[in-house]
């Protein structure tokens, strides 16, 4: 689907037209909201023939009010208050949909990184994205307002994905990005990959997950030791601060507190015990004993004081950090999803076995060409599937389970997202969804497969995927129902801002 060449004429651009539209709207006794405070961006009001929220029934003769990038009101024209100073865009014969969400894309990924094998589970694709990529920037013009990007190399581990918002000026982001998934590939790409080779591929993956318990135990032991060290060190400092010699007093080794020489003496003399007067030295044993007793008491007090002084605590030995294991612990604990490309039936079995044995909370299958025979099992576990092809496969090397894939997954209740798997095909996602609708998915669910379901899979459903009050104003406006072959893009709003010219 390409933007209509007449899309500029579809918007209300001139000041006169805006004035006439607002006047006509007021003449229909439409209640008006007060004007926004000075300095605030003006609200944008869309008047659309039919609004398709995706998560609710369609609204005929609908109105969407956008303020500060969010949808603040939506409904039938006679039920929505319109701000007095709003910019009104009128599309009386058009259809409004949520912006398209591509759940498996290569947008902004440099060509050399798309298929790189020099990655591990902790490699973050978001660190190498290229904002200057022109094809990726154009995606918003075709209605793609969110894309989930990742590596598609031939390695076992493909690293961490990233969520981007394509814009004509580069890459946009969600303010509160969810934690992207970790990507795993359970095939070596060979057309006739033997089952023993697949088992050999899965073995080190299982061993890596098995090693997480020992790694985590060492990390927790270090954390506990570090906590004890910090408390002991605090006590150590408190003791010496409390018993710090005052100015002019000598330390335990006889040195002045200042650390310098005593006035009128050298350093050696300052460490000598003062001599007793001769008359005191010649006194009787009783007096001497009394003096010696006092000295012994001082020495005893000093010894007890030294015995109570805490020793300087030793910093605990820290285990070597392992970013890969840190990331996989997040996967195991449900903080990240694990997305697995598994095409054949046995590869899907391995993915399911990995989930069970490693207690992986969220598993998403990519590709899943032969998943038809696993449909009920996937539905029972709540496992979503991201498809880049919706046709049945004739390749017998993939084994059974390829026939009527979309129909059987949909009938079992498996969440399905339809994705491009690249950049160029992202422009044709409505066409691919239309084909899925024709072979058993149905029109409403096919539209959901390129909007709300992928938003749920990548964790942004609170912000995108449907036209709902409070969500980001990503809105695709078409001249006809989205999946019709003659539908053309009239306008796209990304976070409330028109992407196509309005003149």
C-alpha cells in the first residue's frame, strides 16, 4: 500500500477551510471544550467517516481528539467535546486505524549487522542502529509507526532486540521502553537438517541454562558478603573515629597526633618513657609497688582497648560477571521473553522442551512454518507466533504440520502476529494481512495481527496497537477499508503529528 498522491488535498490546510470547518461543527450544537492554556500545543481533532479501534466495535462518523501526542477523547461526533482552539482535520469518507506494528523487522539495522554471527545472547542490536537509513525512515509514510528489530544471522544466539518508532527524521522511542526479548535460533539453516544435528545444537543451550543456578548462587553469596563487609567497615570507621587521639596527645606508638617531631626533641626522644626523679627511684618498695601497680593498670587498660579494636575488614572476592548469564536469568525469571526461530516440528518440540525444563515464563515462536500440528499445545501454553509467511508450505523437508497453518493456529486460539522480517516487505503488511484474512484468519483478526497482537507480544500494548483513550496517537487513515486492494493511505499521525503533507 502506497500513500495516495492526493493525500495532501485530503487534509484541511488553509486557514479559511479550518475556520469554515470549525464554524460548521459549532452549528451542529457540538459542545466545545475551553481553549488550552497559553503555550500548550493546540489539540488536533480528526473527524473520520469510520474509526476502527481494533479492541472495540467500529465507530461511524467518529471524532478523535489528540493532545500532547496522546488520544484524549474518542467517540461518535455527537458525544465528544471538541476544544475551541483545535486544529480540525476532516476525512468524512475515510477509515482510521491504529498505526501498524511490525513485530519482526530489520528497520535501521545496518546490512552488516542484520546477519552477523559475531553476537551472543547479551548483544544489544539497539546499540548499532543507523538513524540515517532512508528506507527505514520512510516506513511511517506507509503506516508503520512501531517496529521491533533484531538480528537474523545464522548463529544460535541472536542477541537482544530493540523497539523503534520510524520517523522521517530518524528513530523515535517510547518513553518507557519494555525490556526487549532475547533471540535464539534452533536451526542451522540447512534444507535437510538431520535430527541428530538439531539435538547437538540444543544440548549446549540446555547446559547454559543449567549453569545459571551455580552462577546465581555465587552472585548471591557475593552480595551477602558485600553487605556484611559494608557493615563491618562502618563499625571499623566508627571505632577509630571515636578513639581518635586529640591534638597534642600521642598515638599508641608514642608519636604526636600531628605526626611531626615534638618541640625541642628529636623523634627518638619523643618515643622514650620519661625518667623518674632520683628521689622517687630510691624510695621504698611499698611506694614503688604502688606506682608500678598504677602503671600495670594503664598497660592492662591499653591492652584491653587494643583487644577490642576491630580489624580492618577484607573486601570479598567478586565472581567474574557474565552478561550472557545475567540476561538469561532475566529470561528465566520472566523479565524478558525468549523468542525462538523454530521452523520444523522437531525444532518446535525442542523449544517447548526448553521452556518446560528451564521454567521459561514467556516464549514466542518465530517462523513456525510447521506449527499447525502444535496448535493446541501452543494455545494451552499461551505461546504467540510471529509469522512472516502466511501461505501453506509445499517444502516437504520441513516435515508435517505446514498445511493450513494460519487456519489451524487461529482455530486453536494461538495469538498470531504478521511481520515483515525485513524492511521492504513492511510496506506491504496490509496486503499480507489481507491474504491471511482470505485463508481463514478473518478481516478483524488479520488487522489485529498487524496492530494489537504484535503490540502485546513486544510489550507496548499499553501505548500502541489500538485506538484507545490514553494511548499514543499513532493513527493510519485510509481511503477505503485497510485490507481492500484499492485502499490508499490518506494520512498518518505518529504521536499526534501528521507524517504526510496536509496541503
